[in-house]
C-alpha cells in the first residue's frame, strides 16, 4: 500500500481512488440477509453527508463540533467521515450514556449539531436543548443527506484545508470517577497510530473485519480506519449483542476485535459441554495441551494421531464457530484469562492483546503475529516510547499522544508533563525483551490499615480466572484491616450448572449453599496465587451484576469503584462485622 492520506478529511476520497469497485461495507439490510457497499458508494455517501453538514440548513463551520449518538452501523461511518471531510470535529457519544453524561458531553464540547440514528435518541437530545445554547440542530442520520447541500467543490475545499495538527475528534473518556474529560485527538495523532500499527495488523482486499464494538469507542474507530485503509471489508453486526456468536459463523470474518468476554464465553460453553460428558473435562484438557504443543512446534510424533483426533472433535468445530476464516483477533481494555488464550490457540485461533488509552490515540503497545508474548500487552508500537517511572507508572511519548483535554488546562497539566510524557495512571513492567505488562491502576491501589499495598485488579482477575461462574469480583480494603470482596455471578453459567444437577437455586442464587460453595472454591484458588496480605478474608455475592444503567460501570464497562462502594456500603460493613 503506497502511503496513507495526510488527514482523515481526505480518507474516503483516497480509498475510493484505490479500491473503488471493491466491497467496503457489509451489513444486514433486514432479517433475510446481508447487503454490501463498494468503496465508491461509501465515498458518495460520505460526500452527501459532508455537503449537508456545510449546506445552508446546518451551516457547520470548519472546526465546529458535531456530536454523533448512534449504534454501530454504516450510517455511523457515513456521518463520521462526512464530519471529517467537512473540516469539522467529531464528538462521539455512547448510546448508553445517561442523561447527565449526555448533557455534559454536548455542553462541554459546544456541539453545534447532534446526529442521531433514531427518533428516541433524537428526542433525548431535544429534551436537553434548554441546557445547550450552542446546539443549533438535532438531525436523524437517515435524513442527513436530504438536507440542503453545499456544492461538492466547496466540500473538497474544506477537506483540502485540513492539516495534521487540526483536531479530528474530541473523545470523552468514560470516567471511572467524576464527569468525563474530552480528549482532543488530531488528524496527525490518528495518522501516527496507523503508521505504527499497519505493518503489524495485516489485511487487504478479500479480508473481512466483523465489528460489534461501539463506534463511540476509539478502538472501534481505529479498526474501522485500518480495515478501510487496507482495502478490506468492514462487516457490521446486526444490532443485537446476544446474536454476535451466531452471526460470526454466518459472517465468516478474517479479523475480529473484541472485548475478552466474548472469547471467555465461547471457552465457557465448550467447558460446559465437556462437563456434560463422563471424562469430558480430562479429554478437553488433554486436547488443549496437545494443541498448544502443536502451535509451538513441540508436538511429539507419537501424539500426532491424538492431535488429529482432537482436530476433528474440537479444534475444527471451534474455528467454525468463528466462521472458519479467522486469521487475527484483537482484545484489550481488560486482561483475558490465560486458560482462554491457550484454548483458542490450541484450536488455531490466535488472540493478540494490546494496550492503549484515549489520550495515547488508542494504542501504546500490541502483540502481533511476528512478536507475541502471552501474559503481556506486547511491545510499544513504532514511534511510541515507553518507560516505567520510579513509582511503577507507565509513561508514553510520541506523535500519537494527544495535545490535551478540551477546555481543561489543569487536567492536561496533570497528565502531560513538560517533556511530553503521558502519565497513563497505569502501573506496569517492561521485560528484558521490551514486552509490556500492565499490573494495575495507580489510583486504585489499596493500602490496608496495616500499611500493606495491594493491587486490586490482580486479585480480582485471579478470582474470575478461577471460575467461569464468577462474572466480576471487586476487592475492598483501603484503610481496612484486610481485604474482602463483592462478587457477581455469571447468570447463564450458574443456570446451566444448576440445570445439569437438577438444582433450583431460586431467585437469589448467591445465598444457595451449593452456589456459595462454587464461589468459595474460586476465592480459595485465587488466594493461593496472591500474597498473604492480598488474600480475601470474606466475600458477599450480590443479587445482580454491575451495569451501565445502575452507574457501577462506565459505557466501556470499566468498574466505577466509588459508585460500587457507595451502593453496597451496607454489605461491605457487614463483611467487616459492622
């Protein structure tokens, strides 16, 4: 591929020139099947959106902000690139954002137009208009191209005037504490990320990336850019997260970005099937062992027949569940269980972990086919320097690092130092070969009343990794004598487990003795892997999982620890005998 466009304002024109008749997008047109759009058709839709935005009705000026509130789909992409082609600045908003967060993002960004994908979301924004003096219009995505449009020549002038140092987007961090901050990302930031990752994430015409992650999230946007820059096909999910696994077999992607939970759920389903057969768990464990040996080139000749039998009974079936063509899968945002990684690579599916944050343009380090070390988040990408501060914090520097927060100089000064180093807030380690490991969050460090420092995420991950029946664990213990934990159940896994035993755990399974014993086993297993001060002394099983709706999770499903501690204060006090 010869270079890349200088700015995202020229993105779809550039891809049209190279891949015009090739398939750019695939999506469900209804319950009966899929439809496609070529690169030429994508560019035409983007031009229509951009011309409408700068036309006489909406009159979006260069540098003004346009908010997008919608689910992942082709209309999101048309609007996204239309905003950039118009020389405006995109403000993505999560569809799950609550009223306070929605009002804050629209107000703080001073968005002049909000584009929504349906009437309900448009009505939500309309209801906030009295609080949004800068907002001039609320527009449905499917009606955007019908607005009075500017001449195409004017849109070309706007796009040509955009430079690498101009803002392309203001992405609001999901904020585990307080209101989100708007990260300014320039066209040059996005270009630097593409320069650092394109050589590692190989694809091209004939490849297909299945996208179900919210396009309001920076990772999904980066995947979108990469796929289209390489001339691949972007395949959108049908709109229901519950259908993703079934859709993968139908969509047959070659590339799959995902949160760890999808891969862990597939692993759990196969484990449940194994548990339903006599000796099934032992045969499954042996098949995984043989598969790992084979992918590492260490399979003894005398075990080849057993490996071929496992190929027929397990490996090929798992690959088929992902569509049978998967070359590359990426995960980030949270650690993935080592057992799940071993299971997938034994079956011929390699999942690569990466690391980044919005302030770093989305990527700092990445495992990839030419350099992978499981248990790490890979080496820093080209152009990104990484070092570990004296207190263990990960620092990053490079052209992908953002210039600062929108209208928040104090927060910028607290994150970017005078030498250009981004203080990530994460704790980590670099090994002798340059692979980075993330060990926890600096601000989430627990210090017990005995003065012991504990990284809660290490213990929480150990509990989850020990049992597929645990959805989340939250460690409590700051300024307390010892750690305790709040634990939520994976409702589907517990229900399947109970059904296999003809057991009815009732509406509150967490209080059933046998369910509690399951969780106690996981806690004991986790305790065996961590230091004595970090061991969980008591736990409480909550009746419901954490959610975005109740305020305990961010839109990107990160835990809001303060909200959890406040909501479940009584249960925590009871664990300490209060």
